[in-house]
């Protein structure tokens, strides 16, 4: 079982930056794929960034060049550095993880609100 707890959300002006953190429990974290999702009001949850257990990363087109996902397996942590924020980045951001060697995101955090004002 993996528990995920996000932090770092808040209110920021357009053009600003935020860094989200996700603390994970579970000894097999380093064997999991991890991702950051977001859900804007009235919209479906979408994958923003992901990091595989092998170290590969991928990003939604809308955040490429602005967001960076990173992980610290020794600390069981995942981060999302968000720069040049836009109002359309507003939403609840969720950290997600797979089971060891899995591909489906079975574990989710409670979410952290990010609001970008224009």
C-alpha cells in the first residue's frame, strides 16, 4: 500500500512559479511510475507530467518547457516545478503512483489547489 500526500499549492500571479511536493510511503516507491494530474473546474482530470521508474519523463503539450517533474527515490518524494504559470494552469493537482512494475495509477493523493490569477 502506498500513501501520497501533496503540498505546495497556493495562489500565484500569472508568470510566477510554484513547486509541488508529493511525499510517498512504501518501500517499493522506486519501482513505481509516478505522475502529476490536474483537474480544472468543469473539466476532466488530465495527466500533466509523468516519471517512470527508469527515469524517463513525459509532459502534456500545454506544459512542456514550463513544468519539470523530478523524483527523489531515497526520500520517497516527487516534485513538480511549475514556471511561467498561466491562468489556465489553475486546478487541483494530484500526485499518483502505480504499484511496483505497474502501469496503472492505483494510488492517489488528496490533491492540492493551484490558482493562477491574471
